[in-house]
C-alpha cells in the first residue's frame, strides 16, 4: 500500500510538471515565432509593431508564470508573502480587467465590470493580480463566443472588519457539483473542465495567505461563479504584513492590446485554412501570419472546428 501511494504521488508530480511545461510552451512559441519573423527584412512597419507587441506580452506572461511557481514554493514552505498597502481597489480591478478587453472584443464576449466609484482599502496588489488573472483567464477559457463574463466588487462588513467580495461570473459550461469541492486541490484534473493543477490551487492558497477565502458556485448566467472574499481593513493585518510606504507593485497596464493588421484583399482562388487552437493569443498570431496568403477560418475547440 505504501509503494502504491508513493507511485501515485510520483505520477501526480509528473503530470504536474508536464502541465507546467505546456503552460510555458505557448508563450515561448509566441516569442520564438515573432523573433523569427523579425529576422526577415521585408516586413512592413505595422507587422514589425505587431511582432514586438506579441513578444513583449508573452515575455511578461513567462515572468508571470515563473512568479506563480515561486509563490507556489513559498506558500508550500509556509513563508509569509503578504505585503499589504492602502490603494483604490476599484481602480486596481479596472486596470487588471483591461488586460482582457481586447480578447473580449475579438470573441464578442460581453465583459461587464461592476465596481464602486471609489473603494480605498488595504490589500496586497501583487497577490490579487495573480489571483484575478487566473480566475478571469479561466472564465474566458470556458466562455463561448457571444457569452457573458461579469466582474463585480461588493464591499461588506463582517464582524467589524471591512471585506471585499470580488465575484467573477461566466456563461460557460459550468462545473459539475461533484467537482466543486475539489477544483482547488493540488494536481486535480476535472473531467470536462481542464486545470493545469496549479492555477486554481495557487489562487486558493494565495487568497488563504491574504486571510480570505474563495468559493465556487453556479452563476445566474448558467456557468460558474467564483467569489473571492478578502479582509481589507487595516486592523485585519499584523504590522509586519503592512507596507507603510508607497506601493512598489506596478499595476498592470494594457499590454495585451494587439492591433489588427490590414492586408490587401485576397484573390478568391486562394485556399482556405482552418486554425483550431484553444490559446487565444497563439490563434491570433497564426491568423496574422497566414491571412495575407489564405482565407483563414478559426475555432477555439475541436467541436467548433
């Protein structure tokens, strides 16, 4: 029995590292591809600009993944990572959501952001950026074209402590009831809903480190609803968890905005190519590489393809 348990753990670790390798493979492809394109001398100015933007975005994406793994290690070793400062949470949420506006526009997804006009409070912006990026990315991954994703912030009071409820709802396929209690587990793979075994588990661990909690339920749009509840009062944190100086974490900019490239009309006799790729950025890059020579159709899933 001990041998079987050790073997099971070993297999789970191998699956985990295989999934992490896949997470790195896509941004690496989106760095190498545009670099190879830039080595050509006959590119137009707008194509070069597109390549630079793709490289910039995916270099940051790689750094984000590396930082997630480092946080994963620190939390596993019970190292305190909290660095709380006073900031406007509404403004921070809107800045973070900007990263997804271009994808929402291209996939015709109604991305609604509902936040108070001003919500100045105490939170760790580095932790919240990672968690929000994971949860919102998840929503976009499982929400079909013409769907709905809603990001809402509700300030409440709980036992004389101010709490921020951050809710992400989608109209995707949802999560089966038998998996709702397990999706935050380390190494867990859902039957229908893919998980790399790190994103949701890390989000859960980061929210716990922020003295909050994360839950999942069915949304009123038919998909999933994630609720992040974090304390945002100064009294909720110890002195060594507070950063009394200026917040050194740079808030996310709109680095994910990629401009469309307009090519000359294609002759009707050109062949048609279908791109089936679940990663939005890779699909857009492939489309831009091919659309000057072919009629291009694209799909995010095998069924859609």
